[in-house]
C-alpha cells in the first residue's frame, strides 16, 4: 500500500453486519451470504476501521498495546486489511458491483441460467 492509502480511511461494505463479544467478532455479509469470524485483535482492527481510522492510525493504536516493531505491525495490519478487501468486506469505494437490488439480481441470474 502507498503512503496515501495508509492515510486514507477504509470503508466497510454496505451489506456487512456484525456481532462482537469478548472472544472476537462474527461478520455476516448479507449480500454474499457468507459469515466470517475474527479473533480479538482482528476485532480491534475492525472496530477502528468502522470508526474511520486509517491504517497508520490503527498502527499507532496497536503499537501502544503490543510490543512489536512498527514495521511488523504495519505489515500485519496491511495483510489483514487486504484479506478483508479480497473477501469484499471493506474497500476504498462502495463495493456494490451491481446497483440492482438482491431480488433483481436473483431474477436476472435465473433468466440467464
């Protein structure tokens, strides 16, 4: 990620819902129909993403809590955020690939089958 990407806010995808407890979080992407689980550290990062914090701000917060070299923290955070992006849970822009509603997409999918 470039320095500009490190300082820009990451956006949570529109269809993601969550449940958080002391053991971590469960994310449900209602648009994909998929469920994901996060450990407590992943949940901390998720919460900061939801609060609109940049990658650098997340690293600053975690650096106070974990005695790790900053380069390792930044690399781990970057890897985690890239994984969330690959799963279409976050992104720089709204992640709606198709502006039509769920039922419209379903009907269109059935017609083409």
